C-alpha cells in the first residue's frame, strides 16, 4: 500500500508541474496530443521490479527526484560555444544543436537545399508543417510506457528529418542534445521524428552530452518511418553527466525491402535505459541492431531491444557488447516476436560481456516468441573476465598486466566500433575507448 501511495505522489508531482504550462499558442492537434499524453500518464503506472521489462532496473531515483519539465525556452540564449567540442563541424554535414531541450540556431549547421528537410519540431509546428501532425505519436502513443506518455505531454521541441523519395545524400545529419547546469533538477523531453520516403537513403547521428555534475533527467523519444526500399543508418551516442539520468525509446516502422542499421554507444550517465523497437511490417525488410555499453562506478545501463517480424522473408540481427567495471550493472534483453505469417524469417542475436571486476553484474535475456514454422532463429550470450592465459602470454613478452588488460579491453570494445561507416565518428569512439582503458602513464 505504501508503494502505491508513493507512486501516486510521484505522478501528482509531475502533473502539477505540467499544469503550470504557459500557453505557447500551439495548434489544436498538438494540444490534443499533449492532453492525450497527460491522460495516459494519469492511467499508467511507474514501472517497478514486478514489471518484467523493468525487472532489473530501478527507476525510483528518477521518479522521486521531482525533476521539473522544461516547457519554455530560457530568456537568455545559451552560448553556442558550448556545443563546439561535441560537434563534427564538417563541410556538407547538417547539425542541429539543442541545449537544455531547445533548438539553438546559432550553434547549428542547416542543410543545403537539396530536397532534404531538417528542422526543429517547434519551427515545423509554427510554420504549419504537415509531417508531425501525420506521424507524431502514431508509433510511441501505443507503447504503454509511462515515460513515452510524459514525453508526449511535455512535447515542445526536437528534430524533424524528412528525406523525400529517391534522396541519397552522402553527408550525415547530426542531432546534438546538450545539458548544462542552467536548471538544476531539470527534465528535458526531446522528440525526434524521422521519415524516409521510398528509396531514400540517410545517415543519422543522435548524440547526448551532459556538461554538468548536477542531477538532471533526459526523457527522449524518437519515431522512425521507413518507406519501401528506404535505407537508414542511425548512430546514437550517449555521454551524460555523472548524475544524469537518461531514458529513451525509439520506435521504428519498416516497410517492404527497407533497411535499418542501428548502432548505440552508451558511455556515461547515472542510470541509462534505451528501448529500441522495430516492426518489420513489409516483406523483405532487414534490420541490424548493434551496440556498445561501457560502465563503471555504480552506473546502471539497460538496453531493451525488440524486433517484431510481422511479414515474411525478413532478416534481423542483434549484436551488443558491454564492458563493466567496479560495481556497475548492465541489463540486456533481445526480444524477437515472429508472427504466424512471417515465414522464412532469419533472426540472430548475440550479447557479449567483459567483466573487469568481480562486483560488476550483467543480466542478459534473450526472448524468442515464434509462431511460424519455417524460420531460422538463434541466440547466444557470453559473460567473462579477461582470459588469464592471454594476459600471461602478454606478460611473457614483457608487457605489464595492466597494459595487457587494456589491450584486451580495447580490442573487445573496438571490434563492434569497427563496423561504423562514418569515419569521424568511428575515430572519435576508438580514441575514447583507448583513452578510457589505457593505463595511466
């Protein structure tokens, strides 16, 4: 009974903050979407260890912290220089920068007029763009996730990316979200909408960086729609501050012969959870989900992937690797659901983990629900420490144990990074891994 009362109190705190929203002259459809999100918050419950999908991740530190949603942009414009170390700043790239949840044009690099449309969500709504009205909440609205509902209730800004039919630009689009110490105990609820029309091809980088040691909360939702034969490569890089909490979910709808390549890197944050769920709605759709998570201290990192095979002749791959030190804890779940009519499904998943401490822990869960009879579905998981025999081999050739462990750790983590096709991002992550695990000189 006490737990129920606490959960109600946490929810009322959020709803009270939401009721203080200042009218921003949003169109009727957006007000209805926000109201629908608020009503879902009222009916849904915060997850506990009794909820299977959240069994190993305790979100009480988040829901009890009374994080206040940022519903209005700050009066003083933030310094664009804050974004400089986290941008790529390369010719031809498109980079949209958001600071504390709001778009900062002065720190951004907008696309050339080649058919690709990349704008802030607030600007798209202000100018009457039809894409958000058509697609927002179409995928996330039915998830049953209370944090998705919170995002909809607080929907103010984010990114809208639209690649028209046949678009094949080579330069990536980078969405950068930065959190500063401007608002202590602040919560941002960014919303991204990515739509690729048929045969369009795009590379997208979505990154989050925390520049403060104060507690804060990022609750991000990304909705992705891929038309027939569209190809999207999406890279997500999460490097929140030491007391930053990050919950995010991405919902993907793939149509016939579309291709979705995803890579997620989780490098920092107090508690970080990422849901990534894709529905293979058209025949011949292909998805590959890869990721790397690096945890230390008492960090908690949770990756919840889900692939729904709703059509025949579809292919899916899941490959995540983790390096865990100190008393950190990671959770990985790979859920694959194969519908009765999804014959000729080909699905494989592998989760590999390297433990650098006896106190580190990983809970890894493959979940296969197969209702078709002509499929190929496999799964595997490995958990272990750096092999003693390999460390001894290095030592026998004059290499210290610390350096041997660093070489093995960097090689283990770097293997999945090698598959990144964007060279500047690949180099940045390799350098980060090397600097993080190399022995102090």
